[in-house]
C-alpha cells in the first residue's frame, strides 16, 4: 500500500493563505454585507480535499444586526494515517462590518500547540494591520482575505489574515464553466490567480464562492468545494 506524502507545516500554511486570499475575488455580481443573507443564507460550508481525500472543513457564519454584520470563519484541518491523527491546523477569524466598510478583523491559527494572531482595524480612512510578530503597518487596504465578500474584485491589496500583512492579488478575466456542486450542475465563472499567489477559483452566477483548486508545495492538489446552499 502506498501513502501520499503527508502535508508539511509549510504546505498547510500555503493552503490556508491561498484559500483565504485567492477566494476573495468574485464574479460580475458583487456580494456585500447587505446581500449576504439573500445569497449565502446564515451559514455556508465547504469540504477541504487533498489528492481526492477529505482533510477538513471550512465554515462561514453570518450574523446581521441593523446596518452591521459579523462574519465568523473557521477552517479545521486534520490529517490521519490509519485513522491516527498526525497533524492538525485550526483557523478562526472574525470580521465586523458597518455597511459596506470592514471595520475590524481578528484571526488566529493554532498549530502544534502554538497560536499566532493577526489584527486589522479601520479608522478615519486608514487601515492599521498587526502581524504575527506584533508589528504594525498602515495602508490603503479595505478587505481582509476571508473570501465571502467578492466586492474585493477590483482591489490590488488585501489584508492577509494569516501573516497580518498586505498582499498583492491579480485576477484574470473570468471564463464560463459548468461544475457539479452538491450533485447539481451549475453555471460558474472560473478565475485564475497570479502575482504573489497562484490558484484557480469558481463562483456561481449569484457571486457565491463554490470551488477552489491549487497545488501545495509538495505537488498535491488541494480543493475547497461547496457543500451547497439553502438559498
């Protein structure tokens, strides 16, 4: 029996970075805080697959209140050999929105018993970003790398919630493509990412993120695939 090489720590970090940054771009229809419940509902879930085998889950939860919105994001990855856990990676992030403006974002990653945190705050037209070392930078950055809000389509800088730094993102023109999601054929737009990160991402016709695919550092194929939507 042959086993695929286990994903190294750096591979998993690349996995999350690509997912959380690359998946932010969207189709021609941009989903913002005011449209989120109409499109996603109050929760959206995804299955994380490596070389055809499930290794984790990714969950978005939306809580609106008047003109404000809270978004909670969790990625839970566990790698097993012969059903024995050999690796885990746990990501938690929270966004606070006022209208269409991201006001704050916090995130943490727990790996091998160590937790690292980042933070974003928007005040008086300036974004302040705190990285995993506690160092701060400022800049014209209006979106975090949690992917649900595809209004980031026209942005060139995005706050990386894993590193606490701004990253450049370049997205190709979309191509129409059919995918099977939750046993249903759907129309999607397919985007290719280049610049600091490389990946392929798909959105349905309402702008919801439905699939992501990219290669890890060890050459393995990583996918995030939607479990479907109630809406």
